[in-house]
C-alpha cells in the first residue's frame, strides 16, 4: 500500500500538466527506467511512492509501468521535485543533453 495517496484534484492536475507540457519527458523517463524501445508514454497515475505510465510499444500494445520516485513524496510540491529528479537521471542514463531553459 502506498505511503501517501493524493486527492483526485492533485493527480488530475499533475497528469494534465505532464501529458500536455511534458510528453517528451514522459517518454524519456519510461525509456530509461522501464522500456527502452517504447514508442510513446502517457502518465496515468501517481502516489507517494511512484508514478505510473501507460507505455505503447512499437507494435501498438500498451502496458502499464510503475516507476518509483527516488524519495517518498507526501506533499504536492514534492511531486515536481521527483519528476525532475527522474528526468535528470533518465537524461544522464540515455546520454540526452539538457534542454535549454
């Protein structure tokens, strides 16, 4: 059982943001930590321990993956921190240069 469950308003806001503004980041995280050959990834859930993504393979099949945060999250602000940590680790692991700010 997860250590912390966020309310639906928090989860919905995070999912909307991640899937509309950070679709490429979703795919990078999934390729680094779950499926290197993923064709696409859409964040579908989260709790205090991990994020969840639906991953579409090149053959069109879809699987759900769960990727643990590096540190447990108990507050909404911690979700962003952990997504950024996963993104940075994924970028380093896959040899992707940082994007300009």
